C-alpha cells in the first residue's frame, strides 16, 4: 500500500496539508511498516521551508517541516525581545512558521507534517506558547496548528523526564497531537545545546529505559515517538569518530514486545523511534535503524551546508558581477542588480 492510500490523504493541490491527528499518525505507522522514515528538516526562514516542500514535491514523498527554539526566534526576527522564561520571539516565530507552512503546503501536493524540535526544561515556556496556539486553532478549526511537538528532557533524571512528558501528553491527547520525547542524550552541539561532555552511558539507551517511557505514556495516548540514544551525535564527523549502535533499537523492540506478550498483547514492534544526529551516517546503519522501527529522521547539518554551498557556488560563478552595483566583465557602466537581487542567490 502506498502512503497515498492512507485514509484522509488526498493527492494534488486539494491535499489537506499539513496532516494532523489520526492521518499524521497513520503516515508514521505506514513508514514503520514499510521500513522508511519521514525526513524532518529544521527550517529557519520561508526560503528553507519552500526548499523542503519543493524537494518533497519533486520526489513525491512526505516531508516534515520542523522548528527549533533558536530557529523560531530567527524566523520571527533576532531584534525582537526573547526573554528567559517568556521566549516570546521563539513562540511567535514557531507559530508564524506553522501558519506559513499550513498556507503554502497544499500547493505542493505532498503530505506535510509540521513539528517543533528539541525543547529542554528551560525552554518549556516556548512549548507552552505553541500549545496555546494549538488549542486556539483546535477550538476554531477542529485540528491543532502543529502536527507534533518534541520534548527533550534528557538532561533531567529519567523519572522526571517521563513525568513531565506524561503531563504534557495528557494536554495534547484531546487534540491528537503527536509527542516526540528523548530518552538518553544525543551528543554534539545543536542550536546552542552542548552535549559534547555527556557521560558515555547516556549516549546509549537501554531496553529498560525505553520500556519505562512506553509504560508511562501509552496509557495516556499511543501517539508518541521516542528519540532513543544509540550513539547519535549532532553534526558531521569523520568516519569512525562516532560509534552508532542502531541494533540497540531492535533490542528495545524485542524487550517491549516480550513485556506486552506477558500481558496478553501480541505486538511485534510496539515502539516508534526517531533518528537524531544522522548526518554523515553510513547507509547500513540507517537501514538497521529503519528495520528496527525508526519512523522519523532529523536533517539539519547537511541542509545547512547545502544552503551555504549554493551561495558559495553562485558567488564563484558570478564573482565578476558581484563586486559593486555597477561595473562587471561586460563593461564599467553595466548594472549588476540581476545578480545581487536576493531572489537570485537565495534561489
């Protein structure tokens, strides 16, 4: 079955996109069943949102638009106040980005999920602000503004992490918003969060860790995903410097399945995983992760480089036309507006 056959997903510009609730969840379950993951791209502007949508349309594949707290503040404008404990610019940027994606996504004709990325405990005001926007949109339209949100409380003790996730999932469940949570730590540096000094054992989640998440959240709602740690590190690193062990995810699935079987429930792969820190990963590691139930894979570092490299190549190709407003290899009086127009070099 193609993802186009999922009830509620329609082809063409009349597509109800972004997809939310049961349809978004069905799409993730389709990904798990057919061993692929929805790529989730961190976006910081309308041009990055558009590039993701265009890529999805050109490949006829579903995509996720996601916003980090820092990326949201950038989207709204770095000159705006964004005080600790309030994070008003981050809330505004994420909400504005979600509205923009919701407005233009249907024209691209592919399923789109709108998501918010890592949210640490100190950033919970941002999460609260987005949920308020979801609740207002749900009251007016019968669906939330965002399809899903991520809580990343991996810096906190596991018990506190799960308890806070339970509290928020209880609030999200009536709107059928998908919760992504992180257990264990993704290494490296991402959006101002530095985990380079994290203890090695925190980089690898255990089956017991992951089962505790499932046991805590599933009674509230089945609509959650788990960013379990299996050596993931944000950023691109030389081969061999990062030791990925995606086979740990299969161990977690087996453990959870056996726990459920003891309760009289026969579910082969009850867990829905997310792959963070995948830039530069070898294909066999990605395949192993997909086969173990990864339904979403984050993409940030690689697309940041692609965005910059496009500008770099444009400059090198048009260098003679980009040294001033007037004067180029064709003549001292020739204007260069058609080269430095942002629509040209951003495109």
